[in-house]
């Protein structure tokens, strides 16, 4: 909020009295708000990729794997608008592309080309084999891939590197020193090739931190990592430690700041219960919605107080537990989620620096707090009623959104399973080598995130699986490929 506006607005001497009184009312309420914020809220610059003041973007993940075959075009068709950002994932180092299975290789950017809009590419890059496995050449290759999207396909590109870096469910998790070093390496090597890349730093929700990763999970870390993580310096890693600060690489190497936010059920994470009102707002203001206990705030320090950063929910959704037939319906659960967290003018007005809300449009198995495997459907476009209510929301508050523009696709996009194609400039477009159906990525976001003792058990169960069978084994349990 620009507090100076509260005094200048009425001085503009509007012609019509009705307009004046409305402005005066706005000014009066702005003055009250400014009194509270005066000392803290800096004026923000418009960051690359950010829509105009007062506007937000709605982004989507899409599951192109069998049997879903979801695509940007299908999502646009269902919603009746052109979604402006689509997220895709790949590993670094990039595994070779397998022409038979469609596995490996770069993310399926050609699906965004096929949608015939100018939507932004949101690329998540997971260091699935740890930071040490990545060479400088891998980052340079990533830069070239992104430059290709920017120059030859005229796309704005967000790069979210090593997200949810606090969690041991990620191969690269809970290593703040190595994360910071790798981030800086990534930043300079990718920006050297593709300077317009938008760098997104995106930790996991503070709910439940440190996610049970205490005891030997903490004491086996290097002294430097332990010192960074124990922010309250009481000798142990606990809920009193800052989940974000030890991993923040610095204002000079970050463009946007994200967060993973999910609703998985209160009080039980296997039952379909109504989400408490203000759920998302409480999490980002620093209140655990389940217990009311204070958690680390995200919005004020990372969004409001950073004048040259924009913010996003980098991944978000509500879990419908398909095995629970007694709770609220999937339509009710998803509609609650959307009303509270996504199609909410209160959210946009209260948290104006959140400029992108990115829906995790997947279903998958997760380990519940009681140790069982729980099938969770996060998809909001898979239920006719929810699609209808989203269309209604879009038509009622659609002016708060920016959408993508339609445009012709490039003259040559590879067909299913075909090798590299050439683009309209006659250059090889490596991102297009992908079958329409690919296996899912081998690392998945946000397995955890609520805050009970039970959650910690679930995390330890998950870690046990990771330790016992390696990442692939854990993956096989979480989701059948
Ligand atoms: C591609 O995947 C198939 C099926 O898993 C496998 O048999 C083949 O060896 C793979 N090709 C390469 C080049 O790795
Ligand atoms: C690139 O895309 C932007 C946004 O759609 C558009 O305004 C611009 O004209 C495009 N540039 C070229 C060279 O096509
Ligand atoms: C990350 O690295 C930078 C550059 O070395 C340093 O200035 C910053 O303090 C580090 N951040 C953390 C949280 O360690
Ligand atoms: C929901 O997804 C399933 C695949 O999981 C698909 O068969 C079905 O048609 C989808 N329903 C709607 C309404 O989109």
C-alpha cells in the first residue's frame, strides 16, 4: 500500500460528488490501514512477469501422464479463459530422453505451444540426485533451454529451482549451506545465458516445521548446517526455529518468492472436512490454522517488506480423500478451497503482493498421519460442478485477473514421439522432443505440511521408506507410475 495516496486522493477534486464521497471513504479507510502499516510497507516496483497493480494470475500444473492426458488446451477449454502460466517439471542433470517411453528429457513445453496462447512457462527444476551431481555445464544447458523458450518461442519463463528445500522428502533437502552454494551457481550460470529468466525461490509451508526432521536427522548435519538451522540457538532444531531464513539465498539472487500451501484436512488428514475460513490467510500471516499457535510469517517479511520482489503460491490445492465417503463432497471441498484461497478479493486486497496462484492439478497417493496410503485428488477441473463455479467466479471477478492472449503456434511443433523439430526460425527446438504421454516426474511436491504429532509420524514413515528403498522405492509407494 502506498500510504501517501490517502492524503492525495481527495485533493484531486473530482467533478461528481458521488465519486468524491467514495474516494473520501477509501481515503479514510486507507488512512486507518496506513497508520498501522506506515513505518513498514515500502513502495513496490513492478517485477518482471508481474501483472499490474490490483491484478493477479491464476496458474496451473497439468498432468500429461497416462491416464490423465491433461494439457493446457484442455484446462483453457474447461475454464473458458486462457490460463496465463503453466508449470512443468524436469530434473537436473537432465536424464536422456527415451523415445519409447517419453521419460527423461526436457519438460513438455510443446504442450504450451499447442495451446496457441502466449502463456508463461513455469519450469520447476529438481536436483533429484543431489547438488553434487550437478556440473556447471548442466546449468549452462538449462540456461540455453530457457533462452530457446524466450527467444525462439517468445515466452516469459519462471525458473523455480530446488523447491521445498527444507524437507528430507527431497533428495537435496535440509542442506542449507549446499543449497545456497548451488543456488548462487545456478543463478549466475543461467542468467549469464538467459538474463531474463525469472528466478523463483519457493520454500514449503511453515506448518509442521521442522517436519519431524530432528534428532539424528539434525545432529548428523555439518556443524555449519546445524548452526544455520538452529536460529533460536537453543541447541536443537524445533518449531521455534525459522523455517525460511536459513535457506534464503539473498535479495540480489531472487526475483519472485513462492510458497507451497495445501489443505489436507482438519482434524484428520484422511477425512473430507470443511476448511476453516481464512485458512490460507492465517498460514501466510503466521498462524497455524489448526492450533492457533504462532508460526513463522511469510507474507510480511518476504512479500510486503521486499520492495523489488513479487510473491506467489507456487503450488497449492485441497486434498479430496477419495476413500472417505462420509465427509463433504469433492465439489464442496474444492469450492471451499477456491473461495477461501483463490477466488477471493479479500486475499487480493489483503495480500496485494501475491500476484500468482498456482493450482496443483493432480491426484496422487500420499502417506497419511496414521501411516496409511491415502489417495488424494487435488484437481479442481475434474468435477463438473466445480468447473461451473469457477467459470462463475471468473465472470464475476474476472477483471482482477490477467489472462493469456491467443496467438498462432509456431509453424513446426514435433508430433507425438517425434525427435527434435525445428521452429519457425529453422532452429532445432529441443524442448519439443516429447511424446504427448510421459511418465510422471520422479519427484513430487508437498507430501507434508500439517502440524500434528501424527504428521511427524507420517514424515518418519516416509523417511523410512526413502532410507530403505531409495527414492524410486518411495516414489513407487506414493504413486504407481
Ligand atoms: C527406454 O525405455 C525402454 C523401456 O523401459 C528401455 O527398454 C530402453 O532401454 C530405454 N532406452 C534407452 C535409450 O534408455
Ligand atoms: C512476444 O509476445 C508478446 C506477448 O504476447 C507480444 O506482445 C510480442 O509482440 C511478441 N513478440 C514477437 C516478436 O512476436
Ligand atoms: C547465502 O550466500 C550468500 C553469498 O555467499 C551470503 O551472502 C548469504 O548470507 C547466504 N545466506 C545464508 C542464509 O546463508
Ligand atoms: C476426471 O478425470 C478422469 C481421469 O482420471 C477422467 O476420466 C474424467 O473424464 C474426468 N472428469 C471430468 C469431469 O473432467
